C-alpha cells in the first residue's frame, strides 16, 4: 500500500473530509449511546478522534482511543468484532452508493503532541529557537 493511500496529490478532497467527519460524528454518537450490542463496548468510553477516507470512499479508517488510553488493544478488537453492526448503523442514514469498509487504529495524536511539547521544553531546543530571533 502506498504511503499516502488516503490522500491524493493535494491531500484529501472535500468529499473525503465531509464523509469522514460525518462517519466520525455518527460513530461517536452510536458508541456514546451504547447502540452497539456488545458488553465490552458498552463498558468502555471510546473517543473517535478522526476518520480518514480513501479517495474512492470504499474504506474508512477510524482513529480511536478509549478514555484514559488504557485497554486500547481491547477496544480495537471489540470494534473490529462489531464492525458489521457499526457499518450498518453508521450508513443507515447516509446517502452513499456503497457503505465503506471500517478499519480501526489506535489514535496516537495525543502521544505525539506530548512528545513535541517535551521536545520544545528541552533547553537545547529552546536555546536554538531563541537564537534564531
């Protein structure tokens, strides 16, 4: 698979962004209301940070993280186990020709933000940044 398989040459299209955001909001609401009939998912509070769509809208990759970041692998397994039901519930109200296949990944954006913040707090980096002025 290509490195940027979710983006065209100029990044994601408006349609990709719009459909991805609609799926993200719908999935968040479904998980929050506990509409998926799985006791493991109903016990977890899962945040859906982003949904990226392939250019042909056939695959939706959801970046998720359980509250507190604990048991992330269990959350991914539970979501994957119930992806058929989720796919049906998500696309029930959408007007798409085909329902996208759902894939789930752990959202590590917060970890990357913490690492970047820590890097900027390092005295060597702070010295380099202040010397550029």
